[in-house]
């Protein structure tokens, strides 16, 4: 629902700015009259909650995005005018700081989400609650405490949130779909949204009527259930809302780029460089593997051949190795409002940040001198400080992390499934609790990059793998 810059012509975005300015002024006046000083932190928390809710977006056809808003939830808890200001503030921050939604389109995005969404959600909820009061003779004061009253409130909030997000999406679709009619078919028309209403409305509404609307209802009802059941602890719960929503959103949406690693695993007699997460294996360009080093049981470097194989890159050696190292150039990645794209900054659109990504991975199969030495080609390296093959499940395994050959402090050391195990100290030392089976230990490092128009940062990930049999 976030409309980027360049999709709306000046007639549309200028008109919606003109509509929203008096709405913001009136809402500010109403909030100043009705909101007490002690309630201002709640307003800030509502804005933070709405911003977190809208950060998690996924692309819709035509260049805009879909996401939940939390507008109805905030309106139910704080009232419509405070909600309009809170949600508008979140939209301003997203556009100005995160590049999510255009600056010229702030008026349009606030109209759709903060005005239409809030007033629709609040109005439907209030009408539903009052109707239940008249039809079922439940006192309004008891509707949050009695089980039947609570049920009606939650149903009302669910219906209201579903209608609110879909009506907001409908207005966004109309604004986009009107551009070909407002600007004709000449060269100027191609500058703005090119698809007419008959394409824009279905493209926007089908996802909102299904996935987006249902997710909005789920979050709204769950959070309100928590709050209505524990109203005496309202202040504490408000502080928990952003984190509470973030957990829900991360659980329901796919993991992003940095939840995946390269590592080396042995399948029978085969050694594979693989990319993925947990049991998931993803295909990658074998040309990204830039360097391979293999050492035998006596510590001598061995010849190795590589070949592309489904699920990874197969490394063929002349005998059993003690250590295998691979250097991978994972290329450019750009974080956009549509998610992570494997593109340099100049080729991606609506970029929040871009990175150049490198991986250094090694597997150890026995304990000898090369295993205990740093790999010069690894700009980020994990060096074992003790023989892992003498340890058993539950033991702590010590390691040292080197950046450009020197110990580095303050890096998170992660074990299986990206669980944080420790933080490296000033000597670069960290510890990991071992589990039986295949170990994948990883560390990540990120720093600003200079003189590269296609990347803001360089990221390095190092992984160390071995087997624990005891």
C-alpha cells in the first residue's frame, strides 16, 4: 500500500497533500484537548507499533507494496484522532528515513492508511459494539470484562480491521489507476503509473482481500485480546507491543538474506559446498566459489577439483583431507522496499541499503597443524583453539575470530540455526556449546565501503563445520 515517488502525478499527490494538511491540523487540536500528558508515551508507542507493522512489506503487481498497518488496533486503543497522528508519524518516518513510500506520496499514503484506515476501523468497531449493546443488553462498561462482551469486541475489531485495510487498499488502487486517465497517453503519461483501473484494482485488492486482510485481523485480535484481558497492566503491555508484533511478523514472513550461509558438509565420501538454512539447500552460481584450499592428514596442501552438482559444488580430492576451505564472492545485494534483491545498487529500485557479500567457510576432519593456523585468503576466519574431536555434546568449544589476521572483539558467535552463543572478547575469543552431530558455527562482520557506487557496506560471513560424535 506504500506508493513510491513517481507513480502519482502532481494533480493526485498535490490534491491529497491538500486534503491531509487540514486533517492533521484538526487531529492535533483534538488530541491537544483530549490527551493528557501522562498519555503521550502511549501515543509514541502507537506510532512505533504502526511503523514496525508496516516495515514488513511484500511486493504487489505494478510497483507498490502490501503490508498490515495496525490502524484499527491503534484507533480502538487511543481514539481516531490520536491514531491518525500516530500512523501518519510512522509513515513520515518510513518515507524520510527508510525510503519506504515516496516523499511526494506521503499525503496519499497518509490518506489511505492513516485517514481512511483509521476512521473506517474506528467507526465500524464503534457501530458494532453499540449494536451488541442494544441487541444483547450488555452494558458498555462490561464489554471488556464479561466473556460474551469480550467476544463481541474482538469480533467487532476483527471485522473493522479487515474492512479498514481493504478500503485503504481500494483507495490506493483508485489513485494509481486514475493516472492514465488524468495524464492521457502521451510521453508524460509514461512517467506515472501506467495501468488503468481495470488492472490496478484487481492487482491491489486480490492480495488485500485474502492474505493481507487475514493477517491484519489476526494481529489486531490477538493484541486486543491480550490487552482487554489484562487492562490493569496496560502501561507494561504498551511497551511490549512493538516487540510482540515483530515476533509475529518474523514468524509469518520468510527469512531474509542473512538467515542463510555457505558451509561445507560431507555426504558419504563426497564433500559439498552448500548454501541454505538448516535442512534447506538453495541453488547458487558455482562461479561464486573463487578459491579452494585442501590439506591432507599430514598437513600438506592437496590438489582439488570442483564440479557443479545439484544442491551445491562438489569438491573432489585425491585422498581424505584434514581441512577444506572455500572462499565465496556472493556478489551485490540490495535491500529494497520489496525485499532483498541480488542486484547492485545502481540496478535496483527503491533501495534502502546495498552490500557486497563475501563468505569464508572451512570444514575440519582431523586435528593437525594446518587446522590450528589462519587461512591467509580468509578476511574473516574462525580459528579453533581446542581439538573438537575430543569433546562431546554439551561441552564448550573455544575459538578465536580473526579479521584481516587480527583478533576482533564484539562479534556474535552463532551456533546451529543461528542461535547466539557468545560474543568475542578483546582477544577475539568466543565459546559455543556443542551438540551431537554436524556443527555449523558462524560469525558476521559488516563495515562501510568506500568508492563503490553499488554498495554501502561490505559484509563478511565465516563458517566453521565439523562433526561431534560423542
